[in-house]
C-alpha cells in the first residue's frame, strides 16, 4: 500500500499567481530518505478545489551515489 510510505506532505504553495486557477503551476521540494538504488513508484495526490481530489504517479530511478 502506498500510504504507509508517505515521505512528504506539502502545502499547495509556490503557485504562479497570474495563471488560470485550474492550470496554475505549483510546486514544492522535499528530501527523499536514503533508499537502495532502483526504480520506485512515486504517487502524489492533491485537492484542487474543496472535495475535488486528483492522483498521479511516476516511476523514479534512484542511482547509486557518485564517489
């Protein structure tokens, strides 16, 4: 289950103010905890308007640190 591995909860911030509210680019940063190299599934969810939830996901590759 994806919920048991929550690594960040970000507020809906850092948005482009002048953009259309439904197409507004927003973002945030978080640090990924130490993980073994490999490909992981990252899922994120957001509430655009009250009661209107969206979910998306992507594969993320974590490489061995360079020395």
